[in-house]
């Protein structure tokens, strides 16, 4: 039953949703556009945030749409994360910056059907949007299951040109023992995926380079899937 579930709608603030999560409730997000002035903060282990109808979380102040603390077993699913006009360092941040939270193989974090976009539904010239990265995973033992991370190559006005909708990376993986069962990243202006964690694995990966870059893009040697030189162990990823 729903005795341990809070059902939010697009008029519910991020602060109110965080408060319900802090009470130990799980959260269901009804379909809608959630214009967030703060991050939804997931501080309790094994909490679930489930979006229905691809609930769209929009950062309006530059803060991540969702921040997950250094806890085990969190599940985020069924949401679309969208950049706003105030630049966000990340739209989803899993684990604290510079943290060394190892996580647990028997109780991993899971992000399923989590999509992100920088640009698309608005006019890039009238309403420019940006982000540093779309997803940053600092914690260990997180499972990525069906994620599409898109810098818009077109919007409501037509094709996107001249590096509008800037975002460096779709995903930056800093945690160890992260597994991606379905990962797609498109058109970002740096490495599409930057993998810095040890013992990672990607089962399926899809990528598209940006179309609107200048000659220095090649000179900077940006890659679709960049594994850091500091990585010493992996699980023989299948790409």
C-alpha cells in the first residue's frame, strides 16, 4: 500500500519532497514539469524516487535536480532531468564531491530510465541553457540501467549551432564498481563519457558526436568514451 509513499505533483517544491524523504517515505512523482528552485535530496538509504509519465525535473537555480547522499540502495527511476538558464554543475549528483563512499555490492544504488537533456524544448537564443555535466556519480556500486543523456542538436526553432546549449559531458563516473547496462550520450562538447572509477563495466553504449564544433574540437582529442589514465582495473567492458 501507499502508507510509506508520498505522491508529489508538479506544484510540490523540492524542499517538500526532501522533507518527505527525510521522514523515511518513498516518493512517486506524478507526470508534469517540476520547476525546482532547490535539489531533491535523497539522504536515507534504500529510498525510492519513481517518476510516472516521465516526470520532468527542471533546474531553475543551477542546483542539481537530484542529489543522493553517501548511502546505499537508493533507487531513482522514470525521470527526465532538464537544464535551466542558470548553469548547473550536474543535473544528477550521486554521492558527495571528492567522496570515497564505496557503496555495497549487496545493496547497490540503481538509476533506471533516467534521461537528461540540455536544450530542446526552448529557443536556444532567447533562453540559453547549460550544464557542466548531466550525471556525476561519485559513489561506488551504482547501477545505470537505460540512460540517455542528450545535448540538444535541435530545438523548437530548428538545428542547434555554434555550440549553444553547452555541456561538457553526459556522464562523469568517479565511483568504483559502477556498472552501466544501457548508457547513451550525445553531442556534448567535451568527452561524452568520462570514466574515472576502477572496476567499472559498460554492457551497452551508444554515442553521437556534436555536429556544431570548430576545428579545435579534434585538436583537444575529445572522446566518446574516455577512460582515465588513473584507472588500473576494469571488468573488460563490452561496448
